[in-house]
C-alpha cells in the first residue's frame, strides 16, 4: 500500500550540476548514499537512519525493527568561476531486514562513480596547411559510471561484538564522445567502457563501552578488491559528421566514411583500473538525553588502480585519495512517538575533507556543514528523510567550488520473519 | 506480499537507474591530451605511364563528318528504335501488316549550322546484311570500323542540306536539316528480318570542313534527334474477315527516333611529349595509369579517418587549355605498364563508384581520392593504381600533359590530412 508513494516521489527531478573532477579518471566517487547519512556528514559508518542504525552499515541492521525498502536520490549544484552546473543522481536502492536480534541480511544497488562531463578545450589551435588556415578545437562529452550491486549479512562474534560481510559486484559503462572541430567540420570519436569487478567490505561493531556516564558504540569498516575493476574499452572509428545531426548515419549528405564501410569497434581489456583500499571508523556517544547522540567519523579511501593514458586521457584532476573527518549530532525519535513533533529525527554535522589529485600532483580541501531531518509515519515506521549540504572546495587547481546538495530518502517498512497468528 | 515487495525493489531499481543527470554548461578545460588529433602527410613517390586506345566519341551532343584540324570524321552511325516514339505498340514489323500501306518514309538529321551558303550533300546507307549488331557506342572506333566496314553499307539515298520551318507557340522557327527519302529502304528485309535498324551517313564531297548534326544526346525537348518518319494509310474493316465491305482509312505518321549514334573519328599520330609525360587526351585516346605503391607500406595510426586526400598534378603550361576535366578511378586488376603502350580497347577494369574528377586550374589538377584511400585503409580494396582519363566534354583537340615523378619540383604529390585517436 505504500509503494505508489515511493514511485511518485522518486520521479521528482532536480537541478543538474557538474564538478570539474567528475570528468576525470573514473569520475567522481560517490561516498554517501542516503539522506540520513548525508545530513550527519557521514559516509555511512555511524548510525544515522535511526538510533543505532545506519542504512549503509550492515553491521547495524540487526537493530532494524522492520524490513525496509529504502531509496535515495539527490540533486547537486556546483558553482565556480568556470560556471554553474548540476546533475541529479540516484543514490541507492536497498532492501534490509533483521533476522532475530543478532542477524541481518540485505541487498541493494548504488553508484560508485559518477562520470559526467561536457568540456570545451580552453584553447583553439590555428595552423596553416597548404595555404589553408585551420582552426581546431576539442570538445568532450561523456556520461556513465560504475555501480555496485551488493549483498551483506550481519552476524554476532561475541556478546558485545558483531560483524558484517558485504560483497559488491561492480558493473557499469561509460560513453564518451570526443569531438574535433576543424574550421566548421566536426569529427566525432566514440568510445565506450564496460566495467566489471568485485569488492569486499568488512564491518565490525562493539558495544562493549556502551555503559557508564557516556556510553559509546564503536564502528569499524575495511574494504578492498576481490577482483579489481577492469574495463572493456571499445574504440569506434572516428567519422566526420557531414550532416551535422550528431549521429553516425547515412542521412543525406552521408557521414564520412560511410557507416557501412567501417570495421567493427576495436576492443581492448584494461585490468586493475580501480583497486581501492578503504578504512572507516566511527564513535557514537549517547548523551544523557536518551535519544541524543554526538558522533565522530573518519573515513579513508585510496584508489591504487592503474590509469593508462589510452583509457583515461583526462586524469590530472582525478581524485584518487580522500580522507574525511566529521562530527555530527542527532536527536532520534523514540519508537513509541505519537505526536508528529516526536516523530521527527533531527540531524546535523560538519566535515573536513582532504582529497589528493591523481599522482599527488596537488590536493583539494573541502569543508562544509550538513543538516537534515527524518519523519516517521505509518505503523511500520516508514520514514521520509531530507538532507542539505553546503560545502566549500578550495585549493583546487582549476577554481574554488561551492557545492550544494539536496538528498531525499524514502524508507518503506514491512514485517518479515514474524510468525502471524492464524485467524 | 513479500513477492510484491521484491517486485517493487526490482522495478523501482530499474527506474531509478534510468534517471540520469545531465549537464548544463560545458566547462573549459585543457584538452590538449585528448586522443583525437589532426595530422598531415605529403607523399611524392608517384609513378605514371600513358597508354593509348582508340578515341571514344560516343555520348556527345554532336555528330560530325569531315575534317577538324588533324582529326578526320569518316562516318556517322545511327541506330533507330524498333518501336515508334508515339506508340510502343507500333513497331517496324507491324508496318508489314496487310492493312497498312506505306506512302513514304524520310530519315532526317538536323544540322548545327545557322547559315545555308553552300548546301552540303550527304549520302545514307543501310546494312541489311550485317545482322543485329553493326556498331557499339562505347566500343566502335576507327580501327574496328574501317573503310572495309564502311564499304559494306548499302546506298539508300542522298540529301542536300535544306532549311525547314516549324511552328512553336504560333512562332515560325527555322532549322537546317538533311532529309533522305528512304521509302524504298523500308522493305520487308529492313523492317522484319534485319534487326539492326542502323544507317550510316557520309559526306558526298569532302570540302575540307567540319559538318555536324545534333545527336540524340543534344536535347529531348527541341526535337533535333535524328529520326525516321513513316507516312502510311491504315485500313479498318467493319468485319475483318470480309475486306470487300466498307473501309475506314486513316492516314497516319509515326517516328522512329535514333537510340544510339556515333562518329567514326580518325585521330592524328601522337607526339613525343604525349608519350614522355603523363598524358590525357580525348581525341587521341590517351589515358594514364598512376601508381601509388607507397600506400601499401604507409604507416598510419590505428583508426585513421581521412579528412583530405588530394592527388595533385602539375601540368605542362598550355595556353590553349581553358577548361579540361579529368577523371581518376581506381583499378580493379593488377596492371604492369612500363612504357607507352597502345591497346585496341581499354581493358582495365575499375571501381566506378570511386570515380572522382578534377579540373585543370592554375596549371594543376587536383583529385580528391579520400574515399579510395579510406576504403584501401579498411582493406576493402587493393591499391592497384589509378586510371586517369578525359571527360567526354573536353575538346578533342586538347591534350593535357602532367609532369611525372622524373620532373623536379613539379612532380605529382599526394597530400593527406587525417584524424586519428
């Protein structure tokens, strides 16, 4: 009965946006996949959905009271001296269910890299050939990325410690159109990358210190590659778009060379193009007020993959290492909240992020704040989440950027694995 | 319930994945490392050799007799259609019907002259004994249609050049023609058993001048096509089994227009420069083969797309050449030609779809052979050379001499401009 609402809300589209970094290398890594995590400046390690539960941390899923289908989308806007751009992103779609008090299982899909670009060459070359003056300029357009289809199980280790193992199957594709304009003639060169690979993620938690004056829970995460990402690179024959319609076709006047005469795309495999190491740690301090929490999170990510020139002609501004430190505050609603005001969960956070560009050529700092809230509704504790982020990225080799992001999340609950009384 | 739940997951997931953002404004970036580059090449090792074939004078708007400088036009061959232009139901054979009585028949050609000072006399011949093939527009020439073949013609009639008037929109127009009375020619042999329907035109007296008539290619609108007009009576009986009863008589005229025609031209002897340069001439039948052997070992980047491929020749300056168009067409077969050679016919097959033209301008001629190079690069065709020959619209008196590889500074070259990843 709740599913139609999910469809309706998820069809909303937002303003569109582009950071210069999303055009380089594999694109821009997507770290946060839910509105609840974003509103606490978290990359998903610490609880943010409800008390003790993070949608992105399967080791916390045993605290879910219901099975949840969760969907999140976001709208980004990036402003800089280069211009203002934006894009909408699908953040995640996930199903998770607790099995008893110590076990949980879930699966979902989420983007790993968003690779979108529309670039114009900053300079136009002019040279003379056989007495003719030729002006040339490059244009690059592309879109695609890498996504993850994942599943995770949570299980206990000791009375106080729990663990979760997540398997990520990576997939995706990327289409790129490099255009060379020679005076008024356009040559297109289409390329396509088809990705595949797999990752593991190991989560640990301990409530051994969840006692005393300031009870605390500890969360850890480590991740790496099972089979590092590889790309099947398809290179298509360049052609002159004689009829100026943007396609390689025979509509008069036919493009050159004739589409029927060109060979098949050349295919080559590039291995180990993404080989990450990730580590995350979080602390969740429960305040005296029973439902208020102060949390801290550290998250490190580094890509050790090979980025060949043939596959990645643009990589100088690729972020291949990122560290984030965040402090956040949350006031969760109680399970038995009755009034609307009691059903709202308040969240906020500040973060500092330090990114290294490809091969440590330079670094970028970003800091910002996030706020958000969630509203429970319905008997199954469904939840609507909203988050807003405002960040400043400075020290960039191209231009400082102002980043704004809005994320919506919808979580629909249902009872699973509960014996119902016969009527 | 659970099944519906899982279905929602899958459907919603598919839907969400289909939601993609898109960009608004392109950003400026350093794209100098982008892997689509423009480059050029100049290649010079181009060989050429000339050969001669009998000149092909078909597909022209005029047919000629007489002398034109060093060229001599010995005869005009014309073949009419076997059905009338007014009705395809009426053929030569149907004129043999017993209900038809031919009154008269005239074969008419229209002259290109605009004065009538010294009327010229022409003779018309037929070939009743030559089967169904007397000549070919594309293959007949002065070497296979010699005085011997000309002598096989059976004289039918003579005619003097005359002026004739015809009305167009109530306005009288004047035209010059030669009209042959061929009533006697339309016997059962010509109309039935002989299928060639070919006649030959010659000059009765060679006055040292050139005399031309309009060919079938000249214009389909101005009615200048050579034709054979037949005037006849057609009897129609109320009862076809009883011809003694009342009869309806229709007097009719039908035309059988010419469907192929050709002048037999005897060219002059070739000159030394015709064989020492890469030479092209329509009148002399000079053609040339160009070798671009370096293409087979040319190392071009992977997935090269040609932007320009200009085969450039410099011509030996000649003030008499005002407009001259040449064709270049890749060969289908391997040809070994090491010096000037004469052939009875052009046997070198070509890829007609790759034909390109070039017009002499500023003492050079440029052929755009981009498609040939691209197809060769894709290994669709072999590099067996390129044939150069003259357009049929060029003057028969013009011969273009192109500098060969042996001529310093003005040797031919191939300029390639290409893009590649």
